[in-house]
C-alpha cells in the first residue's frame, strides 16, 4: 500500500489519503484514521488493517486529478549522517576538523540530528531552499523511514537533505545552521508501506540535477552501501526520545557532487528511488 497527503479541487488543506491503483481515497471519509498522526499512533499491523479497509471500502478520486503534498502533518524530520563511506569522505574533505567524521563513521553511536519541522518541509513540485549566506550547497538524496509512535518502521519515502557544505565545513558546531532553515528538506511523493517494500536494504538511489534545461550532474548508488542498519538508527533515535506523532528519519546519503559544484537558484533536483518513485524540486535562494 501507499499513503499520501493530497489536495483536490479548491481545497488548500492536505488530506490523508491511501492509494489504490490509480485512485486515492480520503482515509477519514472512508471511516479510517483522521490523519497520518492518528494512524501512526496505532501499531504497524493495526495501521495496515485500517488502511486496507479504507482502500477497499472508500470512494476514490483519480490520482491524476489531485495534487500531492509532502506526506507529513505533525511529524518531525530527523536525519542520520555519515552512514555511507562517500559521505564520510566528502565531509572530511570539506571540514577543518575532519577527524570528527572519521571517528563517528566507525563509532557505535551514529550521528543523528533534528533536520526539520513540518513547516520547513516541501513536497513534490515545491522549491527547496539554499541559504544566501552560504557559498557551497548540495542536495543529499536519501531513503527516509516513516516510524510510528511505538518505534516500528511502517513505510519509506524519498528525502532531500539540502545542506550548506561551506557553513558546516567551517565548524562542525554550525551543523544546525547548515541543515535547518526554511525549505531545507524535501519529502515525497508518497510513502510506500512495508507490505510493499519487504527489504529496503538494496534499493537503487539516483540523483539528477538540471540547470537551464541541461543535465548538470547524475549519479547512482544504493542502500546496500550503507554502513549502518536501519534498525540501529531507529534504536538510537528513540533512546531518551518519544514521538507520539510518529517521526520521519532520513538515513544518510551515498551521493555527493564534486567539490567544484554548488546548487544555484533555479536548478532542478530529481531524486529517484524505486519502487517509491521520483521527487522533483526546484531550488530557491533563501535570503537571510
């Protein structure tokens, strides 16, 4: 199954939907949970059951007729860093204190940080932001886990962890400024639940960046190259933390554009992870 947030017609407030073939069903209207947050308060099996009932019994509208929003409502977005060798090497190259990243790559405790609140997240077709006080900015294509309030992974989506390499490279303590700001994260287009993706450890990830209509950068990797397990990341995320609304967890990037590259206002970034789909966002300069 697949779930989403969508608007239809003149509506401006996204509704919680479950996708059934080429139809999307408003879960609340079908007698299911009123929101993603309510659904994530259930255990995984109960959530699957009520969503399957909604998909079978609800009246749908054509998926092609709706607008997909970021598949999030009240959740926070957290992120794990230095989970791929390529990420470790790139952050060591950019930083004046490179041993920090080398040590965390092999440490028992992973790097985990708060990436965004829902108001800072953009969905498919929206514009992700780059800071005007940064001179070196990159997209970071990542598989994202959707985790329920009980700490169970219930689904997967695509994330863009937009980052300022120049700000973080100046001092690792500047990471919140390099990572957390208006429109700093993209999510979408949908969440594919665990009944459809049985094994997420070998999914292909592709990043494409276009500028003025030309393909500027393209590279592929896969989740099989991750240095850590998803279970390990979720366990550490929930240590000393509670997420009653559920939580999204970005799992790190294995693709880093070359050091001479930086995002510019007007670029287009597309991240593809099959079988989830593609997340495409324009890039917009955020004045600070």
